């Protein structure tokens, strides 16, 4: 059972005020309080009187909270549109970074070709792409994007539903992507795409479940720890 | 008599924008400036100041900048161009309304 109110920072963040803004407001409020105390001390008040006068003039943190929560314009768009921010935006961001990564690899290969490198299977660029690009595009990128948005949701103390939907969506879309490098000695090539085939259904589902578990379980653990820290 | 909160909110917005059109200030300075320039007639609760400042900043009428002065970090607020345009608009509105109220108080009668 909750036996004390949550700290002001948590209350502000839970109400949808962006964490950075919430921290700044509380810092400014504390600095203002300190300024009023200093002013009263200069006027000859004792430390106790100065603190009391400052509390009367500036008000309490609870009053500040009430005033802030009465202003809906201070709430972030992610709080107002959580489905868009934590379920749809991660999928779009994943698609964007996937395409951007492919374009970067193509640009790297073209740049090496323009500088006179004969791109064979033994070429360091092709070897590097062949060794790491698959793991990056098919595993690290969907996990990274899903984790990034889940982390943002956890920082903002948002409800877990939409971030969970986002994690599952990104990991399943990520599992539908494919990437391959052909290192034939004469003409190495690479290909990428998105789609589902019955011949690879098991592997696709395994990859989707694997990446989902990699992100979802730590996210749920973080949310559980956050909830516990508020309760105790 | 207690002024309605929406009226006071509009007045504090006008005062904050007007004071910040002269120079950038931080919260404590603004609270003092409001008390001084209104000859203590209007006392914006100092705890109400920050929600109002952040609301004005979020609407793009103010910009905030962190500065260290005498070893203390302050958040200074300054008016943006959009804020200046908004100030001109609400100043005109305020003059129209206060002019109308003044006329009524001075005894304007129906013809």
C-alpha cells in the first residue's frame, strides 16, 4: 500500500511533463526559494523566519504541482499520443534506419570503387560487410530501435501497453527483413528486402521471438523496479 | 474580492511578456519586477510564475537560456519574435478592454 505521495518529479513525469522540463521546473523553484531565503536573511530575519517567509511567498511543491498540472499545454505530445509515439513511430523509425544503413553501405562501396579499389571477395570492405552487416541489420538494429523507444517510455513513466506493442511490432517487422552478401570471387553483391515466405517461417518466427524477448523482458523488469521504487 | 483565475492568468501573461520585452530576466527577478512595476497592486504568486513561464516558452513566445552568474546557475527568459507579436496583440486587446471598463466606470450612460 502506498503510504506517502510520490516525489514531485515522479508526479510531474507521470502527468506527462517531459522529464527534462520537469527537472528544470523543480530546480528553478528550489533556486527561487533559496533566493527568497537569502533576501530575508539580508533583511535581518533568523534562518527559521527566512525559511518560513520563503515558504509562504513561494508556496509549497504541492501547490506548484497543482498549478503545473492545471496547464495541459505543458504535457508532451508523446503523453497525449502514446500509440503514435511508442507503437507507430518506432516501426517507422526502424524502416528509416534500415534503409539509411543500406544506403550508407552502398555509398561506402561506391566510394571505395571510385577510389580505384577492385572490389573482390577478398576486399576488406566486402569482408567487413559480410561479417557484421547481417548481424547489425537483422538483430542489433531492431533490438536497438525497440529498446530506444521503450527506454524513452520508461523514462517518461508512460503506461507499458503501447511500448510493449511497439517492441513486438518492431521486432516482428525486423524479423521479416532479410539481408545477404554474395562473396563470389568475380562479382560480390549484396541484397536486402522485406517479406515472408513459408519456407523460412520457422526461422522468421524464431528471430521475431528472440529479438522481442531480448528487449521486452528487460523493459518489463525496469518497469517493475520503477513501480517498486514508488511503492516503497 | 478575489479576481477570477483566468483574468489573473491573462494579466500575469501580459506582465511577464511586457517585462521580458525590456530585458531578459530569471524567475526571482521577474517576481520582484512585477511587484515593483505594479506598485504592489498585483502580486503574482511566485509559485505560479514557473507554470506561466514554461507555458509561454512551450507556446514559442519565450526562450530560456541557462547562465552562471556569481557561481549560481540561473535560467534566463527572453522574448522571441513571436512573443513580441503576441505582446503587441494582447496589449491592444487589454487597452480596448480597460478603456471600455474605464468608460463604464466614469459614468457613460445609454443615449
